[in-house]
C-alpha cells in the first residue's frame, strides 16, 4: 500500500518581497533542505528539533497549508503537485485533522459547536455531526463541559476539545504542532494518552514536540536540524 506520507527531496525557501527587486535571481532563506521521509499508514511519529529548525514549516507542507519550493509530496498515494486548490482543500477536510496551537477554538462557540465545525464543509446532516461530536467529547472526558465556551475551560480541556475537533471527520492522519506545549506534565500526560488511543484505532499521527517524554510515546522519532533530517530512529514504544 502507498505510505500515508511520502516526501521526496523536499525543499522550502522563503523569499522576501525585496529579494525580487532588481530582476536579480532572488536568494531567499532556505528553511527545508532536501527532506526525504516516508510515513506509513498507521504510524505514530514525533518530529523533534531546536527552535527554527523547520518543524512547523514541514508540518504545514504535510498539511497542504503550504507548498514546497521543490521536491515531490505524495499524500495517501496522490501526487499533491498535480492537484488543484479545490482538490487540496477536499483532502485537507476529509483526510487530515489538525491540532495546532495557532488553530484556536472559536471563543464565542461552545465546546460542542467547536467540534462540529469541520463537519460544516461536508454534506453530513447536522444531527449526525452533533451526535459524533458528543461521542468524541465524551471520549476525551468532557461530557459535562460540552456547552462551555473555551474561556471557561482549562488549557488541557481546550486542547482536548481541539483533539475532538480534529477527529470529527475520521481523518486518516492527525497533524499536531506542540499540542502539549503549554500544559503541565499531568495534563500533558492525559493528552498524550489520547493520542495513543487515536493511534491504536489506526490513525496516522505526526506530532511536533520539544518534550522528550512526549516524543518517546511515539513509535519513531525524526529529528530535524537546520532544515534537514539528521536522525530517524524507532523508540521501541
Ligand atoms: N513565512 C515565513 N517567511 C520567512 N521565513 C519563515 C516563514 N516561516 C518560517 N520562516 C523561517 O523558517 C525557519 C523555520 O521556522 P519553523 O516555524 O518551521 O521552525 P520550528 O522548527 O517550527 O521552530 P519552533 O520550535 O520555534 O516552533 C525559521 O528560521 C523562520 O524564521
Ligand atoms: Mg514551530
């Protein structure tokens, strides 16, 4: 079977507007340099690396939120370079779930409404979406908080709402960027337990983390340094 994610010789260079000024070949800042990486379906992988090493940039490319400057990216067997924007957003909505710190919950919507949100782009009936969202919120231990707005939830509870939201469309792959970054170690342990459960149900997970304990929960750790993969090893977990 095709891997979930196949990155071949992926590079990403960011250009500033004035790099292009006088018709010179723009230089830009190379942030990813020839990244080649396969992630199998059902695998649980941690991405580690120092600040600025390119982890979020890589996760954005994997999540179809940005395109590489060069190289080939196949997602679930599809060559993403050959797909138009509609097809890409379709893949993003149906096949990917995001738990990014920058993807805040909507403050004026309840936990339940936040979880239902990614379903509104599909044609699934409202009642079915709400039922699924309730089940997910129960699974993440928030049965008694469904009608709370984010401001009345703790950081860990908000992160669990974000997990439930990421799972609404039953994605093949969950991409998470520092989902435990602002949590104490107990709460962070609960979130990681959830990731393990999601993984055990067959979902592929790519998790960016600075935390060694969190990373060790994955089956495999890929270390990025200065835009390159410098280490790729199984954890034995
Ligand atoms: N849109 C952008 N334009 C220009 N440079 C960018 C852009 N986004 C990221 N960069 C640069 O790319 C490099 C990698 O950034 P990235 O966000 O991928 O790092 P990171 O590994 O996620 O770091 P952190 O652990 O701090 O989140 C940084 O030097 C950053 O300044
Ligand atoms: Mg980052």
